[in-house]
C-alpha cells in the first residue's frame, strides 16, 4: 500500500465539501481523468474514495 500525502489547498476544499475533516485524511491517489480522489484516514487507515 502506498503512503498517503498531505492534501493541497484545493484538495482540502474538496474534502470540506464532502463533509470530511482535512486534518484527518491523506491523499493516496489523485485520479484527475476519472475525477476521483482516493483517501486514507490518518489514524485508522480506512480507505475512502470521493468524486471530484
């Protein structure tokens, strides 16, 4: 499994609109062509995918 990266300012805005706290999530994949953002929770490691 890849390590997550800290979200950028634009990604943080997307996380807030999805109802998530950007401080708790790391970006694992940023699929621009599929318009998906793959996230991993910092503490639990639970994955989540949100549509951009």
